[in-house]
C-alpha cells in the first residue's frame, strides 16, 4: 500500500533510509544526541542478516511511562511482557540475571532502529562536521545538505570507489526528486536552471562528477542547485533551501523516520523511548516541510500499516491509529489547505477500503470473542468516511451522522446478505442429505427458522456495536433478512400451481418468520424520530395467504377485465350532450358505478374465507378501470396551456400607429359584430362549453359516489367480522378520487381559458384596445362573457360552479394583462389612457361580483391584485417609468449611462416592481421618449406592422 504516491525516481529502500538518516543527523547536529538510555544485550537472539546491525535489547525498567503510548492507548512494554509471559517460569517478565547493561544515546538508538551501519553513521557525522566548519554556524535548513555532503565527501571516506560512486548517484537522485520531479514550488514554465540540472544529471549517469575544491563541474552544480532550492513565490532567493520538502518526497522520508519507532525485536510494539525518538524526528520538520497536521496523518498511517504488515495480530496498533484519526479529523475540520486535503485522500481511502472489506462481511470475521475489534474497525471506517467527505467538500461537510450512518447501513445489508446466502447453502446441502427420510421439513421451512436465528444473533452480538453509528441497526438487518427470504419465497411460489402440504408448511413458516421479524423491527424502531417508517415500508409483506386464495384472484381478474372492456366500448359511444341527459351526468358514468357496486357486493358474498388482504387487489383492479374512464373523460379537453397565447418578445411601440395607421375598414373587420370562424362552429363542437360542463358534472358525481362506496365497503368489512381498517378499503380508490379532483380542475381551467382566449377572442384579443382606446373598450367582451357565465350557472353542479366561474375570472384577468403588456403592434397606450383601462377593469370585476350574487368580493380583490398593481405604472409618466426600470434592474447600479441595461428576464409574475413588467409598459407607451429610451438602452426593434394583434396575443 503506497498512500503518498510514487516518487518517479528509482530509489531503493536503503537509499531512502540513508537519506532520511542524513537529514535526521543534520537536523539534530546542533542540539546533541539527547540523554543516554539504558540497554542490555541478549546473547540468545539469533543473528540477523549481515546487512542489518546487531539489535540491542532494552531493559524493561524504564524511568517513566511513555506519554505517547498513553495518549495512543498502548500498553507499556513492561505490562505487555508480563501479560504475554504470565504463568511461564523463567520468562522475561520475571527478570533475567544474565543481562548485561550497556549505554546508548538517542542518536545511537535511532541508528540501530533505522538499520544504519556504524560506518555510515561515522561517515555522515564526519561530513557534517566538515560542513559545519565551513559554514560558520549556518543552520541546516538554510543549506542543501546533500550538496554540502557531496562537496565534502571523498572516495576515501568510503570502503571502496564503487560505494562512493553509488552514494553519489543516490545524492544526485535526491536532486532530481526534490528539485525537478517534486519541487516545493511548482514551475509554471520551463526554467533554464532546471534544464541545466537535467543535463548535469544525465552526464553524471555516464561519468561521476568531480567534487574537488576547485572543480568547475561542482561549481556549476552548486549554482544550479542553489538557484532551484532557494526559489520563493515572488521569484527572489529565500533564506530556507527547499530540496526535501516537496510532496510526496518529504512524506516518504518522514514515513521512514516514523517507522523507526517500532521495536526491531517486536515489530508490533513501539519502543519505550518513543517520546524521545519523536522529539528528535520532529527536528526534521523545517527541512522536510512537515507540520503537526502532516505528522498526525503520517503517524496514523504508519501505525495502521504496521498493524496490517505484522499480520493484524496486535489490535492495540489499530486502536492507536483510530485515536490518531480523531486528531486528523480535527485537522481536516480546521485546515483549509487544498494541498493537505489532496494528501488526505489516498491514505484515508486505503484505510477505508481495508476496513470496508472486513465490514462488508463482518459475520465472517467478527464474533463474540473479538467484537471489540469490530468496534475499532467501525470507528476507523466512520472517521475516515467523514474526513473524506470534509476533504471533498473543502469544509462544507454533510451531517456527520448521515455520512457514517449511510456507510454502516451498507455494511449491515452486505454482511447480512452474505450470512443469509451461507445459511441458504447449508440448508440446501442438508436437504440433499436428508432426502431418504420419510417426511423431512421443506427447505424453506428450515431456512425460515435459520433466518430468525440470524436475526437474534445480529441483535444480540452486532447491533449493540453498530448502533453507535446507526440507531436503526437492528431494523436494517431485520429488513434485509426479510427481503432475502422474500426472494426465495417468491421463487417457491412461482413454482407451485396449487396448494399442497409442502406449500402450506412453507407459507405458514413464512408467516411466522415475517411476524417475528416485523415485531423485532418495530421494537428497534419505536424510539426513532419517524418511528422507522422507511424501514417498515421496506419490508414488503410476503402475502402468503394470497397464494392460498388464488381462485379468488382469478375471480377478481375476470370481473375487472369485463369492466375494462365495458369502459372502452361505451366511452366510444358517449355523446356528452347535456340536452339528452336530464340528470346532468353522462349515462356511461352511472353504469360504471353500478357495475363496481355490484362487483363489491358479490365479493363479500363469495362462499370462501375472506381476508382483507384480497380486498385491495379487487379495489385496485376496479380503480384501474375507473382511472381509465376518468382519463378518457378529460382527454381532448385541453388545458390552460392549450389556449394561453405565447407572450411575444418586447418591441418598441410605433408612435404613429395609434390613429393614422389604423383604418376604418380594419375596425369593421375586427370589431365585435364579426366573430371568428372557429367560434361560429362552437355550437356543434364536441368540446363546447355546455359539453365541457357536463364532463365536469360527471367527474364530480363520480367522486361523490366513490366516497360513498368506500363507506359501504367498510360496513361490509365489519359485518364480515373483520376490523374497521379504513386503509384496506380506500387505499387505492383514493387514486381515482384524486384523479377526479384533478380532472375537475383541469377541465375547469380548460373551459375558462377556452372561453376567454378562443371563443371570445373576436371581442377580446382581436378587438380590445385596438387603435383608438375609447372606441374599443371592454363592453362587447363583457356582454358575451356574461352569456357564457349564464350557461355555466345553468349547467354545472352547484358544488363546483364557483370553482369554474373563478377560473373564468382568472383567465379574464390574465388575458387583460396580456392585452396591456403583450398585445401586439396595434395597441399603443398613453398616460391618459390609464383611467379608461382602470374603469374597464372595474366593469370586469363587477360582472363577477354581480351585486353580491356572484363571487365573494375578497376573492375578487385577491385575484385582481396583479392587474390593479399595474395601474400605478400606466398612470406614471414616461420619465418616472424609466427611472423605476433603472432602479429595478439589478445590474444598473454604477453602470455608465452610455452602456445598455441587461434585458430583464420574464418572471411570469406581473408586479409594479418587476423590471420586465415596467419594460412591457414602456414598450406599449405611445411617446417618443419611451421609444428613444428603448432603442438606446436595449436596441429594441420597432413593431412590425405585418404582425397582427391576434398573432401577438
């Protein structure tokens, strides 16, 4: 697992380790090697490979307990040894008189822990002394350490020329990794120094560099390396050299240092001197560009990786990684560095993947004896998921419970499905071996009991752990088991054609299992916010009894199919003529309701045991036929959008079009005495206003009868000895009732908009305010509208009459607004026309009020606000309108007068403060000032005289 990315340079582990050690010694050279620690040798240890130095044994009697171990929840070494060897005579826990003490410093300890030979250590320290002598106390972070060592080392410092050349190649690779491949500051464009360094490295791969005091190649290398290492954000040379703090080079080096904290004799334990060692390691922060956040992240990964690499035998390491995860989460919450967020993703993703691989099948891995380990793995996964969510959103995190809960939900479902599948395979295998028995239990009966056992095991062992992150853990597991068994039951049911003893056993076992699972789920969900409705709804009933009543279902299917055919046939013959329907309802609807009522009565008289579960199926079939009838009843009637004209784009009013351009012959053609050809056919139209009213009455009567039918069904249920469960009776008929309500609304709106925009268009869209305002007022429209209202009043049922008339009023008001704001090139208004328009609208509202016999005044006032609010704009002078438009346009503030304002969007809400509304009023304003403003500000074209007002409206 490589969480920090590839280096892109071919380093061996020993080369990286030696580089890390050089940095450590260089960082610590000015502070000494720390206090001396006491160690003992152990002659019984087996010799390791010749490449590794001898490993000293520490005395178990340390001066003080490790603060780091305590913070990470790790046991002290003394306690651990005593626990591991308890009860064993002569164990290390009882002391060893043969041990011989020897002194070690922290520096010597780090050398041993990092597997660095004494020769290498001596060479590095000699080199640093030479560097220090030549730098006059210059701090290590202000120099390129490999460069200085390269300058001061000679081949005589090494055991052979080959070793020296290998070290030189390693050093040059450090330059390549730290200055070219992973520089501290990214390079936006090629730099001459970088190109020169590549050339030097290429040449050095063929012939070693001469590093003598007066070497020209060394002089050039120093200049190139220094210029690259001392760059800053502003291009100037920095006092700190950046050669090892590029990501991920610094993270790989720092990881190697942290890995030295593990005991070489027991790789599952941190050394007792971890506090002192970490203090020394932290001295490399300035050189490596490490901070507390990166330290926490790297140390967490090292602990986790060590746990995995050592066979996952020391659970304390996982617990320590989880504790450090808490600090990493705090860092992720408080840090807004995108680079840190990017670094976070890889190690956390690897840890999360590792944890989820186990949690998706936790039944196979965790058991009663190691359940606490599952708690640590869960905590690790939940924390990693939350941090990744924070990192992805750059601080805009979701609810922490949602992140953890959704993950744990997936673990539960995955592992439970796996456990159920294993139980299923066991049952199948056992069923094959028991075939010779006379009456073995059916496989699904056995599986039902095993499934219940799984549910109880889940609740007893696992749910107590899972509930910390998922409050409905038991409910989710139970619902998943319920769904798993449902799949097997469905396969079984599809394979049987009639009831038999095996089928009865299986179905009864399924009923008992479902009852127990539902009770268990309800008990777990009772304290949840919504009572666990989502989980309960997820547990779709098995409906085992439905299989036993298959004949009844066949009966239901036959009756429903018969009704469906009748609906299709008779709707084709329906005339929808109110003159031949004295009851004001379509005969087909009366017949459909009669058939449904008779079918329900026959259902309750069937001589078989009845179950409420069968009733929804019957009602569902009847409801489907009813929906078909309702849909076809409203089919073809149109809707509001069918008749509402499209709002034309804003154009400038032609100021000369008000009188001169409008001739008398045009007035005669468009006046109220002439109706459109479409309107003249309305008397024979199959969707005329009277016929539409009949459809509304039919849907209203159907809805009323269905509500009464539901009540009769409840009475039949009670008379048959079943509980008064209203949801059983009206659960699906409610769809038809709702569809009736929706149909009434649709046809009512369609009727209203058809009257205003289609039937009366000749006295409204094609007439109102065309040309001379005073000569084309609203009286003709009001006269014909009143006639249509009388038809509605005489035809529509009194319980829905108000709704239809209200929709007509809404359509009239909307049409009135369209005339004023989008009425075409032949409509042009002046400021003085406002009083006439306001008076006409008063006449319109009076028609619907009808001296108190019509619609309520408060309803009229409420719906007319969009029109009355427009009058203040119509009365305003053009200059005032221009200023209002500028103030209402969001982007107009601070804009130069010479610049154009943005064209305001069409909001669909006509208000005096809406910029689009003000713009429309200006577009229809008949004066030169408005036209000039619109041309200059929006470059709006003049209206084309080829477009009629009917096209515009």
